[in-house]
C-alpha cells in the first residue's frame, strides 16, 4: 500500500505537469481517502473506464483525457455529477496528464509510437501552442509505403485511414498522436515522407495532397494507449502497488 500524495508528487515531477500550457487541468483532479493499493491506467476518464476500474478494485485512476478542462467542472450537474459522484462513491482518485504525456521523451505517446515502429535519430516535432509535443525520426532503412502501412497495422491498429500522395518508398516519419492532424503541414514544410496521427481531418487531406506526402491515421484512442501503458509499468516498478493498463479497445 502507498499514500496518494507520494504517488501524485512523483507523477507531477516526472511528467513535469506544472506550467505546461494545456486546456487540461493536469495533475490530481479528484482526491480519495489517501490510500492506494491498486492503480488502473487508461486513455479516457469515461464512465465505462470508471466501472471497469471499480470492478478491478482500483484506488487510483491515471488517464490521458481527464474530466477537468479549463472551467468544465464549473457546475457539478449532469454528466459531471455522475462522474464525480462515481469516483467519490467508490473512493477512487483521478489523475490526468494530457499534453505533457504526449510530449514526454521517455513515457509519452509519441515516443512510444516511434519506438514501436523502430524509428531512429529521434528529435522533437509538432509545435502546438508553443510546445513541441511530437517526434520525428527515420526507419532503419527505406521501406515501401505499402509495407509501412502493414507495420502500423501490426503495432498500432488494424483500422487505418491513409492519404497516399507521397513516395512509394519512405524513410522519414513524423508522429503526433490523437488529434494532431493539423501538424501535417509542418511535416510537409520539412519534407518528411510520412505523417502519422490518430484522427483524420479534411484539412489534413488537402495538405497531404498539396505537399505530396503520405498520411496515416490509426485512431485517436489506439495512438494514445502508449503513454498510459508506460505509466502503469512505471508505477508498478516504483511503488508497492499493483498497476495495470486497462484497454477498452475504443475504435475511434
């Protein structure tokens, strides 16, 4: 068993949430009685995730998408009430880390995707509200575009949306998980062969066509399991708690 404040202090320091410009109110969003035996990590602070975490007897939930965004909890009515009351009824604390987890160089979503794809020579990419939140890198050797898409299906998601306007053989790849489709313009400006993100957008289609590059979109959820999965492993190693990633397999 561990104390909540000890785990939260560690996460705040490791993820560098203080001062990170974000619409999410990163950090501890809902407190519990202070004792932690079991941690469940997931992508979204949804009621479905809460119910599964309760079934697994979790005391702390660590998520990428929390419930507190700017002033979204101004009133505890409707769905806000249902979520907060569910957490309090089951004595479950909620910790959220949005953009800091995307950007983290060791435990983040984007670096996790790069590692899964085998990319090398990684460097920061994807300027969003003044901060670089993604990564770019290179495949160990050039790969046919069709083979790269097959690789993404193996390591991220079988369901892809692709924009096939670039080279038939690719090597350089830029990654911004989730809703990072707008950063495709930066990939085009830098002459990168492939841009990878979660959700496809109409504007991204036009940019891919206009810059002559390939785009692959593997799902918002599927591209953002990497960070919370890494945090589950980290917390299990660091503290005397059981920690696990809960994959709800959301197909969007």
